[in-house]
């Protein structure tokens, strides 16, 4: 094989390597979304009613809730997705594949 031929055809990933890479990317994405969701839950204290959150959390949480409301109103929803489901989707960062 000549040097020019080796440069013109870059090596690709084998089907097995592509499959493994796709699995790693999917699991990494799932882990990242879960970790981000957990961080949002703890930072904004979403498990508590707004009135019970600390002052700093109240201010930040109102901003978050206003943004979620805006995203829910303006975002594209599927015909069967309710506003509550759209809000949860925006909060969790999960989008249909």
C-alpha cells in the first residue's frame, strides 16, 4: 500500500466499536441528565413548597419557574403532551430522541 492511498481512506470504526461508543454516549448522557436534575432539585429545593424555601432559593426558584412557564408556553409540544409534562421535560432536560 502506498502512502497516498493510506491518506485518502481514513480508517473508520468497526461496527462493534460504533455500537460500544453509542452505548457509552447514551449512558453518559443519562448520567449527566440525572446528576443535573439532582443538582437542580437540591439547589432550588423543589421538594419544598416555595414558601418554605430559604430567601435565596425563593428568588432563584421564582426565576426558574418563570423560565419554565415561558418554555412551556412557547415550546413545541406533541399533541398529547400536557403543559405539566412539557414543564417536567424542560426541567429534566430530556428530549425525545
